[in-house]
């Protein structure tokens, strides 16, 4: 699948020799360029990338690590797969540049188990990079050495959460760690580690080539640049699209030729349901924030069924470590089953919305903190429809 509507970042004309440029600069200048660009992490949480790299660079340790999060487990997301397959150079060289910037010698690509079919192709690409002296010892004749290893995940959604991912990399069961300490100080094997999304590394590569000033002309002042969206559901042209931050939901719907749209789930199962009345809202960290998943529902869709699908996913994927998430998701799903069986009052659903709000605060990691989002937002906008249909 190609990237449709390529604008800036993924225009092949912009793919220059950033690696050479980075390695002939001072590492701190690379970090500063990324900071000045305003780049925020593309995995969903939107943490400023330059700040993450600066914290890891400032940490004192014999070893540091770079991890590319290619777990891509959020339902409705498939843009990282396209980047890995078709823009491999941007991703791997972006990791080398990050390693140089923070002072790391080793990187891992944590590849989603379902993307095993890409393993051989990516391994060959790394071999080619070593032959070209773009990876390995004394990269491009410099005194900087860095290598990348690919590790496969096994299909657990929680392993996309950075601390659970690090546990999995270390060979343990994938469970979230208590934070702080954060990976930038205490990450893989206790060493400072940056974990960034596939798209974040690819964009960093382009920023090094074109400069922070050029990059920050795109998007909004708080969300610079562009975003890759994986768009699926009820539309004529699903696919991966590059749009500038600040694009409205209605413009996205026009782009993919969606008709009679009732709601758009932005941010995947753990994201928010945006109803028709709010289609003038924008994709931006300050408005509707997303790791890239956009799922479109037209007038024919049963929102109760949509919500049941999401909650079944979370019941299945909760790692079970903490009570709010382990029990809370089951309770939310049971409530939906009660509605389906005409055995549920509106006041009970309101109690469950309150339970969801408690889960957002009390759960240990991002999974349980975000799993009530679709329940709360779908009930907020479609409660009447859901109850009147039964
Ligand atoms: C349950 C869960 C799953 C996640 N899955 C992913 C994922 O597949 N890919 C990803 O980049 N970030 C994922 N994240 C976010 C990561 O924890 C982390 O914030 C991100 O990799 C940091 O990279 P960034 O700053 O470049 O966005 C997930 C978070 C949670 C709570
Ligand atoms: S919030 Fe859920 S996934 Fe995260 S630690 Fe608790 S039980 Fe595990």
C-alpha cells in the first residue's frame, strides 16, 4: 500500500543524506535541531522528541540504547508497516542519528509479531547498511559506531507500552513497569534508553536534512509538521495519508470520499469517538490527538456493536497486573451486554462512566488509563441512540 496524499515529509525529493550531515555535526546540535523543530512523538502520547533525546544524552552511563517501537498494536493503525516496508532508510538511519545524538552504541527494532513477514527484508537492509558503512563500526569513516538488532514481539498489545516493551526485550513477560524511573534514565537493562515510534525516527531524519525552521512551517504552532493517518472503515479510499496537523475531520472525510458519516474514532480503540457535530475539530495534539488511527462509521453502524468490539479487545489485552484495568474493563463490557439484553438502566451506565473515569486515574499504565475512552465518548454522544434502538 503506498502513502497517499504525500505532502512534505514523505516526498522522496526530501530524502537527503541526513546521516552524513548528522555525523559531521556535534551530537548536541542534532538534539537542538530536533528540539527546535517542535517534533512530538508520533506513537500517540506526543512527548517532545528533542526533550526525550536531551534527557537521555544528559544521563551519565557507560551504555545507552535506542529502541524503535514497531509494535503497532493499536486497532486501525497500519502506517508504521508502510514506513518499515517502503521507507526503511528513513527509519533505520533515523535510529542511527538518534543513537549519535544521545551517545548510544546499540539499537533495537521491536517488530510486531504479525509483521514477521518483513523480518528477512529488514535484516537484508541492515546487512546492506553495514556493507555501505552506514551501520556498524566507524560509520562513514567517523569514530562513531552503532548497530541495530531486530527483535520480534509476540502479539501482546501491552508490549507497545514502552516499559512493557523493555521488559519483553529483556526476555521477561511483557508487563508495564512503575514509572518513575523513566526509560531515559533507567531503561533496557537499567541503562538510559530512548523509545520512539517508527514515524518519529523517519521524521527526525527529514528534519536533520531540511532543518527545524523548514519543518516547523507545517502544521500548527503546538503541533508542528505533518501526521501519517491510517484511515479505514466506511469510505471509498482507505489507506495511509499524510496530512498537516490542524486538518479538520471533515477535510479528512472528503479526502477519503466518506459519505453519510455518523462518527469517527480517532486514536484507535483507546482513542475518542468524534460525532458529526464535531467534525470541524482538528487533528492536533492540542485538539484531537492521535497516534494515527482513524476509523470511519457511517449511518448504518450500530454504535453498541462498535463499542463491544473495542471493550472485548481491552478485556483480552489487559495484562491483569492492576485491579482497575483487570476488573474495570470486564465491568464495562458486562454493562454493554446488559444493554444488549435489555437488562440495563441508564443510571447504571452512568455509574459505569464514573468507573471509567476512575480507571483513567487509577490504572497503572496507559492501557487501563485509556481503555475507558471509547466507552465514555460513545456513551456521551450516542447514549440516546443506543438505548432507543432496544
Ligand atoms: C497499551 C499501549 C500500547 C502502545 N503501543 C504503541 C505502539 O504500538 N507503538 C508506539 O510507537 N507507541 C505505542 N505506545 C506508546 C509508547 O508507550 C511510547 O509512548 C512511544 O513508543 C514513544 O514514542 P514516541 O515518543 O516517538 O511517540 C503504546 C502505549 C500504550 C499504553
Ligand atoms: S493498566 Fe492494564 S495493562 Fe496496564 S498494568 Fe494495569 S492491568 Fe496491566
